[in-house]
C-alpha cells in the first residue's frame, strides 16, 4: 500500500504576536525570527498514516510538501516517526503567503499524478497558517478521488 501525506511547513503558531510584522508594500503579515514547524493538522494526518502502516504489511508512506523552500530539518520529524520518504516541490512562485488553497491543491494534485500509483492521500483538515480547509478537497476534485472530511 502506498500512502501520500500532504504536509505543510508553517511559521510556529505558538510564536509571540510581536514576532510578526505587516509588510506595508505587499500588505502581508510576515514572521520575523519565527522558526517553521509542521502544521499540527498535517501531523494528525501523518499519525493516521502511521497507524495504517502499523496494521498493514508492505505500506510505504511518502510525505509530500510544496513551497518556496521546504526545509529538510523541519520534515526530519516526519521521517523520524516512520514516514519512508519526503517528496518536495520547490519553486519561487510557491510562497505560502502568496498562493491560495486552490493553487496549492492544483500543484499537489499534479505532484501526486507525477508520483504515480497511490492507494490513499491524507491531508490535515486545514493548515495552521491560513486555516481555510480547502486544499484537501481541491486535491480530491482535481484527481477525481473520493474525499472524506471530518
């Protein structure tokens, strides 16, 4: 069985509010000195994949992430808990603050198509930075997969 878990690196949501500034040119909120972490909701998806892996033989978990720069150090935690590989799609145009959930879903779906055969795609219910909860359903729509939300 092949499971793909979509995971996002986000600024630490526990960071103090003084660690964020508003960029007057781009009208965006920018973290200053805040270390990136794995989105808590995506960690839940990884935990579900690990439980499936524990109960089924020959299960491979691939963690998929997109972004401007995807940190190996941030994703080391996912790999150390039992994921088998990290697949990164990096591009200057994939800045999390500049793309919406629909674009993220389209890029993730294209990456999943390129990866090839998989039996299950898991996503967190929302990301810990934008909290929209759209990307997982968008992936399902782009790939014509059955999608379950809870």
